[in-house]
């Protein structure tokens, strides 16, 4: 359920450049509790960099991030994660030399609630989230022995085991086949409902983004170029141009007239 009166995440004019490249250029947006926000844009638009800036993985050049009323701009990623704002990694980050279950356990031990001294409850959480994402049967596999889609599921399970309130999911569906994409969409919707989670959902599979987002934010060359309902975004000329280039965008717009 979306709580329209509760802005849980308030991103204020954040910027990050790499040399002359403005990877993220004064981007602002707000997320309400319980929303699924789609964050889209062509390759290199700045989606992962925004995630890194919000979760403290990367330093901002300017701007602020407020989470549940607290300015988290200068906090460390582990501190931000412990108060419930966290993310998955587009390039999966398994802890090598460990099993799938142990990787997820790390999330449970060091996430919100910091269960490091509460192993039995941490294990119970791990069991539940691994069932939820369909990974339980592979719990004893070493991470080096599972496929990329399973590592993506593991990333998702690990972040859920942290008991977050806001999660940035950075391309958790990459590499999945069409029926797995459908399953994954249902799963994202289910965890939003069951856990009252707020999700910022980064994905190139348009069907998935359009199907599950309440609102969509579109980035292009580090700037926010559009924000609105899936319908509004789909019909926006600037968005069509960003994806297709000027020439083809004109043809599409003409055809739609
Ligand atoms: N550490 C870095 N050093 C230099 N340039 C970087 C660094 N990280 C990102 N960039 C550049 O910043 C821009 C934004 O990258 P980012 O990874 O945020 O894009 P993205 O929208 O996530 O793209 P994709 O859809 O391919 O994942 C790109 O031009 C990228 O090459
Ligand atoms: Mg990315």
C-alpha cells in the first residue's frame, strides 16, 4: 500500500562527475513509502551511479540524500544499510569460498537489526527468504558452482535478509528467460506487499518496468528527463528520442499521430 503522505526517500540535486563526464547531474526525486519506482534510461544514463550515491557506495560532488527524515549524505554504506536503505549489485558480488546460504546469512547478520548475536533468528530469516526467491534447493552449493541468474536471486535474497525498508534493485532480472522474468515480477510485487517494502527498480526489460512500476523516472546523460506514470513515460517524446535517437523518434511520433 502506498502511503502518499510519507516521503521515505528524498534525493536532492545529487551530482557526480568522473573527470569531465557528468555521470549524474543535479538529479532530484522523492519516493513514497510502499511505492515501486522504475528507474530507467539507456546504457550509461547514470542509474547505477545514482544507486551508488544514495547508498553511500560512492561520494557525491553535490546534493543531499534524506532517508526517513535523516540526512544520510555523509554516512557509510553499512550504516545506511543498518537503518534500512540498501541495494543489490548489477555486477553480482558473491562472497567467494562460501555457500549460497552463507552468503545470504551475511545479509541477515549485518543488516537492519544487526543479528550478529542472534544466529538462530538470522538462520530462520535466511530459510524464509531463500524459499521466497526459489533458491532453497541450492543452499549448499558453493557460489562458484551456480549460474548467473541464481547469483542474481542470491543478491535479492541477501538484500531481503537484511530486512530493508527501501531497496534499489539494480537489474536483478538480467539473464533470466521470459518465464523467469514473469516469476521475478510476481516476486517483486509479492515482497512489496508482504514486507511493505519500497522499491527503486532499475531494469532494461521494458515489459517488466512498465508492468510493476507505480511511477517511472527516466535518466539520460546523467539528467532526469521525465517522471510520471508508465503511460506518461511511454508517450513522452523526449523518452522515445533518448532510446531511439532523433530520427527514429520522429518517425514513431508521426506513426502514432
Ligand atoms: N567509476 C567510474 N569511473 C569513470 N566513469 C564511470 C564510473 N562509473 C560510471 N562511469 C560512467 O558514468 C556513466 C554512468 O554510468 P552508470 O553505470 O551509472 O550507467 P547505467 O545507467 O547504470 O548504465 P547501464 O544501463 O549500462 O547499467 C557512464 O558513462 C559510465 O561509463
Ligand atoms: Mg547500471
